[in-house]
C-alpha cells in the first residue's frame, strides 16, 4: 500500500489528467493538493510512484500520467463516487418518463439514456429469463405457404417469426399443434418449455401427424430467442472517438465485439459474483482491440424477477468518480422502473 501522501498525489494526478488530458507536473500538483508540501518533495514522491509502476512519463513533457497499474490502484483503493447532480437525476427521470408495454423497451431505452448522458457506448442486459413463463402461443397462417408463430411470456414480451413451408399448410394440423403446446407448455418456465418441446412434444404430436420434427424445430428457434439474454447497445459510433483510425483491423474488431452476443457476454461477465460496480481495464478485457478502453459494469436487482447489468464502455481516461456515481443512481432508477412494470402484470 502507498502512504497517505502518495495516495493523495496519485488521486490528483488521475483527476487532473482526466480533466485536461495533459501530463501533470509538480508545480500543478503543489497547487492542487489539500496539504502544503514543497515542489521537490512532490517530485520525489512522483519519482517513487513511477518506479513502482503507477505513474509514467511521456516523451512530450517532464510531467507524468497514470499507468494502467496506477489506474488499477486508484480504482481499487482511492476512487470516490460523485453525487449525481439534481439536474442529471431529473433528466434521467424525464427520459424514462413514459408507459412501457414491453420489458425489452425499458432495457433498450436505458441504453439510449446512458449513452446520451455520457457520450460513451452503453450496454444493457435484461433480467435473466429462467423465471419467465410461457403464457401464450399461436400460429397464424398468412397464405398457403407462410405462417407466423407468436409467443407471449409472463413479462408481457411478445416474440414472433414468419416461416415459409414447402407443402401447403394444413390448418387443422396447425390448430392441433397449437392446442397441444398451449395445453402442455403454457405456464412453464422458458428453459423447461424448450426441454419439453424436444423430449415430450414429438411423441404427443405423432398421434396427429407423420413427422412433427420439422414443426418442432421451426418453433424451437422462436422459444430459444425468447429465452436468450437480451443485450442492447447504444452509442456504438462513440467508440470511434478513441480508436486508432489508421488501424482498420482494430475498428473492425471493436464493432465485432459489440455486435456479437457471445463477445458481449464475455465483456459484461454476467456470471460474476460481484454485485457491486466494477471497472475492468485494457488487458483485463481479453481483446487487443480493447487495450485502450475500460468498461464499468453495475448489476441491478429486480427481486424474484432476477438481476441484469448496465455498462459503459469508453477510454481508459474516463471520469470514473462521476461515472461510478452515475451508474449507482441509474441502476436504482432502472430497477424501480422494472419493478413498476412487473407489478402491473403480477397483479393482473
């Protein structure tokens, strides 16, 4: 651990460098520190912090900037979340202020609000779906070779898909299939629905049709879509503000990461046991394309409906104290909105 004076110096170097983008010298620090100490003493302490890897010099100046290890120490021991100003809290409330008819609309809206507030890339993940129940299923013939399958879940979300079939549609068989699904699967959690769809439904359906596999496989995709994690990303173009525009490969990798659900899952690490607000830096993110970026993640809790995640992806030089404070306030507001939403359907 560092001394109190070294802690104060590192904290101020991070703050000043974040505010100005310029290396920090001893004279600047002497005027910023909350205690009086000579410029020579500050230079000695900065040299020590450089030796142990928490500060580094740039070739442009005798001033110093935080290293990745310095940021890590700052985030682990020194950062103090800022209180969210009243005008920002009011804006969050106003931006959320509407009636939502689907859960995904709230989650998607939260990403837009966060991105617009911060000018960074916002990522949100809805509450886990393992407690979400199937509440309705229909298939609607559109013409002689197309059908639309529709499912409704207990959180009032609706998923649908249109399928083209080779043979002319037998509406009576479709009706029997829909009736069996509603009779046997409605009221079950989505993971159980998918399991029963393959293990039990084919045998039940075999009484009515020669081969039910094609129909089961067709709607299986829709049920898996409803059961999958829902990631929403807003402010993707903000990543370009901090990328090396001359490295096309890096830019392509960045956009690939935020457009692939598997990569987003690794980035958000939803299975982490840490329920607090967490910051991971550069090399901790598992991709060379993210070496100059950081991600701040915060879990939110909506009781028995589960937990989700909100996150901000931006440069290593983000205003961490402000953003950690903002995410703390934001996750409380998002959880409140979701609980209000769920209560409308829990009581119905």
